[in-house]
C-alpha cells in the first residue's frame, strides 16, 4: 500500500480486525470476532491503542464503517477526538474493492464486484450486490442486484424460507407462499408472511447477494432456518459441487439480462429454481445450474461495466467470493473477455480484510484534501 499518510482503520462489525496503514507497511490486529460480543469490543479498543503506539509516524486519521450504530464507528469517533485527528467514514462495499486495490497496488480505475450479506449503503439502505467504479479520486455505484424484500427485517437473514417467499412475491407469485412453505413452517406463519409482503409492512429492501443465495437454497428445500452465517449458501454450494464432480460444469447460461448496468435482475434464476422438478436427484443439478447462471450473469454485467468505464481491470471483493465455484467461474468468464481479474490473496475477501480498504480510501481522501489546499494556497499567492 503506497501512500504518504498513516491511517488507523477499525474494520467491520463481523469478523472484526483493525489495521494500521503506514508508508510502505501495514500492521494488523488479531481478529476480534463479531462486535456483538462485548469482549470483542474491549479487545478492539486495546488493539487500536496498541497499533497507534506502534506507529512509526504521526497518525493522520481514523477510518470506520458508515453505520452509525456500530461499536467500531463510535470508537473511531471517540479516539479521533481524543487524538485530534479526523474520523473518516467509508462505505462498506467501497472498502471491499479498495482492499483489493490496496493489496495489488493498482494504479488507475477499476470496476468492482462487491458481493456479500449486507453493508450499509450511502443511501441508508441494505446493500450487498454492488457494481462499482473505483479509483483514487472516489467511487460510483454503477448498479446493483435486483432488490428483494426482507420480510420481518433482520430475521429474514436467519430464515432463508422468508427469502424464497420474498422471491415468489417479487415474481408476482405471492399466492404460492402458503402452499409451498406451510409444511415447513406451518400454515399460519406462511400466510402471515404472505400478508406482510403483500402489504409491504416491515419489509425493507436489500440488494444482498447473500439473501439471493438464501432464497435459492430455500427454493430447493435445502434450508428453512440457519443457525450460523452462510449456512444456507454452503448447503447450496455443497450440492452443486456434488453434481459438478460427476457431470462437470454446466454449459453457459443466459437466464439473466446483463445488458443493463443499473440493475441485474435475478428473478428469472429463482423462477427456474422454484419450478425445478421436485426430486432428490434433481437438487444437486439445480444447485449447480444456479451457481453457473449467477456467475455468468455477474461476469457479463461486470464486463459491460468495464467497457462502459474504459478499464480492463475487475476487482472481486466481499464474503460471497469465499464460494470457490462462484469465484472460479466469474474469474474465467471475465478472463475469456480479455479482462484482468484481481481478488484478495494476502487477506480475507470478507469482512476480516475490510480495514485495509477503509485505510486506503481514507488515505486517498486526505491526500486529495491536501492537494486541494495546496492548489488553493498557490492560487491565493498568485492573486
């Protein structure tokens, strides 16, 4: 990471780790875990203070996530005030792509695919399937996955059947929710959720890739509820790997329209899964097909964005790229279009590596501010 500014970044809510970025050197704290644990919060402050003590040059800023309720955000603001430096908020998915740029020392603009479970967007909504244009001067959200409702709010992330119901509603097939899920969750719960979606009550929107994976897993009856993060997505991945091990990769698919940058509509993929022949033998094939169709659509979308932006570089970031099937196929399809594909190699593609991107963005912000002041001073001196 090459810059002349030292920045301490306090990372994400999940899998938290802090990072001190100095000229020619980056230092990491241990992973603290999720900041819902008070002990993790205590250790983050200990780590932040230790990293500052170890800094080889004066600290210029403390970087943090945009979410105002995160402990890492509150701590960043408190420490910045104590140390008399600015606190700089960095959008979650911007940071994911910036972490790849920082690791690979990229010079010039990139298109980024940032795919994960959730991160607060600059509009206050829940993001997670983002197509970005990023360079040292800033970033732009070029597009996002078609949104799904989160019926019941955050609980939908723990109950994939709700996301499959949400997909049915998005397809105009909400009347099927009770018949499809009554056996799994009871007629009353299924009917109540159907009514919730129909009325739009407590149904915030999300562009999250993770929630689309949940919907796919529930559509194939692989997961009704999940006890830990990405459980449904892993079950879907395992089924897909089982089929691919015997039959090989599915042929190229064209189920999603990737010609529009603003929104990549994944509803056709879920429509096919929901109508897949309901047999035990068919589930692995359906899971493999979903991975292939999603990867092909994402690659076509990113390639079109790269052409639009005038770059040959695509960066992949976010926890969904822990999925080796998705990562390999997206990478291959982009390379087949003559694009250079970069992803995290020395750090996590998920939230554990987010602080590196936060630090890179904050450093660019400070450098730009310093350059602007110099120009202003030059202008004043010439006046």
